[in-house]
C-alpha cells in the first residue's frame, strides 16, 4: 500500500509517497481503509523534525483521518464510517488504530469533514470545557480565528452557549470566521480597543491563543476579572511570551496551558467521552468544519508546503481515495 512518509526531516520537500507494508492490527486495533487525511500543524512540525515527538525516518505522517472499518474488536463492524486520530501514521491507504482513538462518524458528516474534526475540535473542547471551565453566556475571544483550531473553537464555544469574538488579520480571514459562526469579528490591529467597545469595557471571559508573540500582553489586558487566557501554541513564531505575574494578581486572571494530546492519550476513555460530548453538535450542524482546500494523495507534500506558507484558510484535507 502507499503512504506519505518523511524520508528526511527537511520539511515538505522531504515528504514522499512510498510503498510500505500493510498494517498488522492487534486485538484492540481497528483496521481502517482511509478515505481522507486532515493536514495539521503537527504534520508540518513532524516533517521538519521540530515536533515533541521525533520518530526516526522514514515514518508515515497523518494525525486526523476518516474512512471505513475493515475489521476491529467488538463494537466495530465492517463498513462502519469512522474518524480517528493518532500522534502520526494515518496518512496511508490503510491504518491500524487503537479502538479508543476511533469514533463513529454520523451519516450526515462527509469524509472531508470527518478528517477535519478530530484533533482541532477535541483540542477546542478540552481547552474550553476542561481547562477554561467555560460557562453558558460567557464570551470567548479567538486568536487565529480563520485557522483549523480557531474555527473549531468558534463552533465548540457556540455549542457550549458562549458568545464568540474572532480576531483576524485580513478581510478574507474575517469571512472564514463569520462563516464558521463567529458572533463578532475584529481586526488584529487594535483588537484590545475593539474588545473594550464590544464588552462595555469589561473584557472577555476566555481567550484562546494559538498565536502568542506580540498579541500576548494585549490579550491579558483584554480579560475581564476572573478571565482565563488559554495558551495553545505559538504560531506567530516570535518566541515564547513571558508573564508578569503581578498582573494576574491585581486583576484576578489566569494563564492556563492547553496540552490536549499528552493528557487525552493517557486518560482512559477520555477521547470517547469527548466525542460523545461533541456528537450532538455534529448532528445539529453546529460543528461544520470549513474545508479550505483539498488535495490528491500524490500532492501531500504540496499541502504541507501551502500550510507552511499560510496559504490555506480553514482545514486542508488530502483525498486518499474517491
């Protein structure tokens, strides 16, 4: 079978579609015929050798996937439509995945959408429900609101009964955020003042920050009393911000780390618990991931390169088979 593999950790240029051995599923694994693979930021970091996981090349990329069950333990039937998530290894024509990482895909949800959901939406749910303790009626500000995690956060926050404020840097990104369901959209330049205007000077309750860098200090200043700033990543690439802890003390605010993968992969049953919480949002259409671009399997490296160049809004999806 074919797989998208990192041959040398030099970024997208070091990724090739290669022939590899068929997977050998264990007794607790689900063997899935992969239809779609979602392109994620960890894929790019893995290809560059910059992720916290550093498998030895050659290795197969692929975090999010959707497809049909070939075989599996009790609870899975041949032909079932599923989505799944792995640290890496899903970008192949077939994958063997632990059953706890495989989720039933509602009939109304396409394979494209299925491959766009797991990592981003489970991360957003963990951040908002587990780390922020988000309550109905609170306001969530979302940095990087036109990206995969950003649009997921907008939709999960709305599903949990919150108001959402999207921060974007271009008009095109503003349209993506609005299409994802953002209640308000503000420009990155001057977002702190815009937040003050929208909230009557009070500030927002929760900030989802995948950007870091220069926005960090103004984000802290945009929090309402008892507000929570969620640190998810540093996509701006400007170094890791430092916190003046006296500001936390004076304003009764928190900075909270969000490390979904390390937590979810070791807490038994947590991923399935999360999927059950998201399922009503999937069925009602509250969760409807924006697909920014689709690619043929042979163009996997190009998909990564365009992610690296920030040329894709929403989620990029690779179509392994029709």
